[in-house]
C-alpha cells in the first residue's frame, strides 16, 4: 500500500476538509478533521467540543468533504483557500481544489 491508505492502516491520522451548511440560517462553516462524523455531532451539540460559531444555526449538515489529505498542513492550506470564498461557492471549491465530493445527508451516515 502507498499514500493515504497506508497511513490509515499504520494508525497515522488522515485529514479531511469539510463544509457544513446550516439547516436553519443561511450560513456555512469550513473545518478540518480526522473524523468528520464526530465533528458534525460536536457542531450540532450532540457531543462536547463543537465550535462556538456553530452554536447558532443548528442543526448543521455536511455539504462537501475533501480528503484524505497528505498532511494536516495540506488540509489547513485547502481550508484557508475555501474560507476565503463566498459561502455559496465553498462546497464547489472544496471539490474542485481537493479530491472532494458533494455529499448528501444520508452519505456515510452523516445525518
């Protein structure tokens, strides 16, 4: 195995960039994580540790995910570029710049 697949099998962290959209207000949130499902639960207040900025706008859903990224630094660079874009363009941008995809709420159990 090579690349990100071997990192995961060796227990090394693999990083993802994700875009959340609020189901109640017109807002997006961009972040990085090694576990997008856990972060979504945190942002929605179902587990401890969500970002203060996502308290308003709950519930959130995953709009796009890009990854796995080669390193945390690579994920942070993509996150920075996506955050600079207007909210409506963030989901598409994470897919274009990374190796991401739009996801639906039912994909990967991200409800």
